[in-house]
C-alpha cells in the first residue's frame, strides 16, 4: 500500500533533485556507467553569472561517464558541468581523470574524499560518483551472471569464487548473515542469530 510519508495537505514544490544512471556494455567488452544529477527550482530567481534562472531550468546539471573493465578498474572518466550557478564550476571537471586506474570497490568513498574533497573537486560530481559505484555493481555483476546462466556454467547456488565471504553480506537488511537469503544463497556464510 502506498502511503504518503507525511499527511497529505496543501504544499508547494520548491526544489527538486533528480538522479539518473544507466549502465552499458560496449562492443569492446568494456562497460560505461553514466550518471546525471539535476537541481531545479519551481520558480525563477536571479543568478549573478547566468542572469535569471527560469522555473524548472537546471541550477545544477552534472554528468559523469565512467568506463570500467570486468574487474571494476576505471579505464576512463569524463565529468561534465552542463549547468551551474558559478562560471568557474566546469574548471574542476578535468581533475576527475585522476580516477583512471582506480578500482570501484571497498574504499571507493574514501578515495573520492581523499582525491576530491573540499576545493579539489565538486560536491555534486563526487555525490554522483559515490552512487555510480552501486550502479556499476548492478551492471557488471548482472552481466557476468547472465553470461554464466546463458552458457550453462552457473550452478543453482552460486559459490563465491574465492571461497571468502562475499563483501555484500551484512551490507543491508536483506543480506544479513543471519537471514534467509544468505542461508539459501550462500549457506557456508550463514550465521544463525545468537
């Protein structure tokens, strides 16, 4: 049942932030993950650089495209500032190329903070790159599983290749080590409550 978070009543939309991501498999076997974040107001307002920003015109329109291999290594990064409140904002986008050679995985958020925290980056692009990591996992792992299913090489209950506990266990309620999903899918890593 869909219920509003707060009681329904008269209200006015003032600000809307949208995120959109897409994951692609390229013909050369690499993956591209694209992300876009926009901020819009429901009303026009003055801006020192752009003059007036019209209602529903993006105040921020930030985009990233990350090219990855099967092992989640960053092959290339392109960051773009299509709309911003300040003329200087686009000047920082080339710095994101410093992610080439990095790997999306454990420590990704810390790496983003280290390389692009404060004046070294753009808050909005960093926010996009943080969220982009989960889209990369969904894209690449999903494609790897699809290939195994289609080739007939995926066992009914897939074992973790290294024999080590998968990093996704205990990352959310559904994947709790003491839960039914882990018990059924990765029984060797199931830990009963208590």
